[in-house]
């Protein structure tokens, strides 16, 4: 039996609440009649302790969903390793420290599959997340989130501050970031193929070999999982949030190309980095602890996202 918390009327702050995932989380929370307060970077600088202290004083949340992050695609990770390490670690630590001082009931931390070591057994299972250091281009980002896993466990142990740590797979869906500097692989490929079709470009060039595999979860499914985490009693042990389905970047590219209706040539620039070779997860713990299973099929979700992008260029 999964223990449930009543979130109706409870004050829930969502950091990153004006961003891609955050907007969907807020919408899902509102269906449960929670008192939702989305927070963006223009409201509070979460890297500054005084600003985080002011957030708690101003908003007095019962639950904080920490979805804010300094992150991006492979290029952004290559260019900002120090920033991504520092900002992500500090934001989470500030929210925990000032949260426990303010009497916060619970923190829901959005982590990342980049926290897994490169050679973790497949599919990634939560018990192996600390078996080795995060590596590759996204290593600094993953290391910051790994630190916060330990911080959540230790704040629960010493101060009784409850937390749920969620490790979502790659997010995609309508409203994603499609600009070149911030986009992840799904959004980047959608933009590339849709624009190539419209402009009549004869060739599209993708980064890497196309061989690496990833797991993709629609943002609405992910938001539903986050709200389940707000409504469930859990330990601070990480919980994978995904579909459990492995898709290669080349397969993803072919699928997006077909849906977008692009009929040109696709080349692969193998001088560009691939990132982690394989990445998909065991999602049994999410089903057992949260009662969560994904609902939106990848092709169905890609069709919806491509149509959204075409209508909102």
C-alpha cells in the first residue's frame, strides 16, 4: 500500500516553474487544487543564500519542487563545465539549508541520468548510481546532482527534512527549448529537419555517429510523475522516472525526419562528441514506490511536438 499525502490547498513552490518542465508540473499540481507558486530566475537568484532565504520568507512553502537547473545540450556542457557544476550544486544546497531552517516539509529534487557512471550496468538501476564518477561531457552537471542526492539523504538523517529524488530520462514535448544553444537532442533534431524542409536544404548534418542510445519521456508524463512524488511518502533514495525504452539517436533522427516529411540526405559529423554510449533505465522502483508508469508513446509524442513547433516557429 502506497502512503498518500493530501496536497489540496498546500503551498507548493516550483523552482524553474516558468520553464519547460516547470510549467507542466504547475498545471498538473493545479488539477489537484494545490496552492502552486512558480518561481523563475527573475524572481529569486537561487545561487544567492539571501535570495533563497527571502523566497522562504515570502512564500512559506510546505513543499518545494526543485526543477531549476543550469543545463543544456552537449555543446553547452562542453562550454560551461564549471558553471554547471557550481550553479546546480549551490542551488540545491541553498534550498535544503534554508528549507530546513524555515521548517519545510518536503523537497522534491529533479536530478539527471548524467549522474550515473558511464559504465553502470544496463538498464540503469538506482542502486548503481554511485558506483563510479559521472563521466564525459555532462560529467560536471551529473556530479553536482550526485552531491545533492547525498545532501538530501543527510538532511533527512540529521534534520528530518523529507525528500524525493527523481532521475528523469530525456524530456521532450511541446514548449521545449528549440534554440541552438539550449536545445537537447529531440528539440535540436526537430528544428533541424523542419527548417531544412521549409528552406529546401538538400542535406542535414547531425552530430556524432548516431549510435548512442537514450530514453525519452514526454514532459506531461514526467510532470505527472513529479506530482505523484509530492503526493507519496518516500525515502530520499533516487527514483528513475522514465519509460524503460532504449532508442538510438539514429533511430530518433529517422523517426523525426519521417514525421517532419524531410526527403533530403542525412550526414553524421563523427568529429563531434557522442556523449555517453548507452543510457536507458530500469523503472521498476517508480512503479513500486510512486505507482508511476509512462503513458505517451514516443512516436505519438514526437508527432505532437513537431506539429507544435511547426505552428509556433
